[in-house]
């Protein structure tokens, strides 16, 4: 019974870790794309105002 509980704990733990990893990767990609899109727009507006 102890082994079954350990296996169930590891399964749940790895599931949560995988979910967290997916959220972190998607957030990182979104942030990277956001910075890449935002920076050129800021430079273009700065050049237009000068």
C-alpha cells in the first residue's frame, strides 16, 4: 500500500510540475514576443515625435 501511495504522489507531483512548466514556457514566449513587438513601436514613435 505504501508503494501505491508513493507512486500516486509522484504522479500527482509530476503532473503539477508539468503544468507549471507549460505555464512558465507560454508566459516566457508571450513576454519575449511582447518585448519584440513593443520595442520597435516605441522607437518608431520616438522618431516620429522628433
